[in-house]
C-alpha cells in the first residue's frame, strides 16, 4: 500500500529477493544459543584467554565478523559482536538465524533519560519506542514494540539470583546519535523511556518476524536527561562490560 512516506509502506511478504535462508547454509556445530556483546574488549579478552573457538567468519565489506563458540557449564554458546546501530546489527542477526542460532541475548551500554540511574546500573528493556528505520521493514508501523515477556522473566530471575540491582523499563531506540535534542529527550521521558539505545526495537522486530527468542541487558552509561550531555566517563571502563556479559551468558543458558 502506497503511503506518503516510504518507511510506512510495510510489506508482509515473507519471500524477500535476498532471503537469508536461501543464500546461506546452516553452519555445522553452531550453538543455538547466542550472546551478542557490544563490547569488543570483552570478546578480545575471551579470545586471548583461549575461551573462544572460531566457528565461522561473516564476510562484510568492512572485513570479517567472527562467530565464536564458548563452552560454559556444559552448554555451548555462540559469541558474536553484533555491530553498531540497527541496520548493521539486524544484518548480523539475520545471518546468525540463517546459520542456526535460535535464542539470543544482547548486552551493551545505553544512555539514561533518568539521572537517578547511576553509571553501570543494569536495565532490562520491557519495550522500545521505534525511532529507527529498520524495524519498519519487519512489522507494521507503530510507535512501540514490546519485549518478549517470558524472556524478560528469565532475565529477571537470573538477576535476582545474583542479587543484582536493576530496573525494568522502556527504551528509546534511535538512529540519530547526534540528534538527541532537548525537545526529543523531553518527549521520550514523558512517554516513560528511561534509556536510549540504537538497536533494541529493531532486534525485537526481527525476533518477532523470524520466530526466535530475544532479550537484552543494558548497563547505563552517559546521561542525556539534563540541560547538557554528561558523558560520565570513569577510569573503571572494564568492570561493568565484563559483568554484564557474564550475566547475559547466564540468561542465555536458561532460554
């Protein structure tokens, strides 16, 4: 159906011209469970420590994106950097689904729209405002998308078991890192968003379209809730990425 804006012309046809399952074969030995950490330093440390085994490389014009396997507590888990921003993250997500992964947990940083959320606080997105373009190719136009309730419950149970202080709330997913204006921040705060990120709503839309399980964990970073941006930089830049990754692995093992 033609509309005034092309981004709103959702087509529910499930047979795209470049369909991942037709152009890529399932990868032998790839785990069904997959953790998607945004932190390259965490992946580098695991690789250097001999924890990761290369399963396959995803070829892109930017170079190879490695798909690793780790063995944790008797369970194999794929570990892959998903890239930054919704379009690239969704391409990697689609490839991994075609390879054979079925349960996913992403983990990364998010800005805060609530200044009471201290840096490094764990946030579980319950849903997302769809202020990016990619999700509109996977589901009809709409303002928000909800996280999978059963996956959110698994995440909460793991965090509770580890006595982690956390918040559950709505995130604002946007493509425009440098267009987070005071007015737009105020609107998102008014509709209940507590964080801002660049991938969540697109991940959720793809998961719904492809019928896979997906959840996400954030560690809070910079603060965009005030009159000026507060990067909240600290010397301790490794502790919460590593901690968040370990929590994501625990969640993934229970999906």
